[in-house]
C-alpha cells in the first residue's frame, strides 16, 4: 500500500508513472488476510488495485501479479 499515490496520476492510476503498469492488480507480501471481516481465512493475502486505488484480500488461487520492490 505504500506504493499507492493519494491522487490519480497522468497514467490514470494511483501509482507513480515511473512504474509501468500492464496489469493493475498486485499481491502484497502481507498474509494477515486470515483475519478478514468474514472470519479466519488462512489461504488468502492482501492485494493492491492501482486502477481504483484500494487494497483488497483474495484467496491464493486468485490470479494477481507481483512487483519486486527494493526498500532502502
């Protein structure tokens, strides 16, 4: 979620245009989705939607992408 921008950019996404987006849905490394409003679910994780600017949880079987990011 730290990569989400507050406002939509010129690329019409909530992410800095330096990142090229082919697909807007990405997994996060946070698997705490086990504590969702719908109960405990150990087979899920949080993801980020850069098209609409929100986070979501999904089952591991969902098809999302990953983005390698190096922190300093």
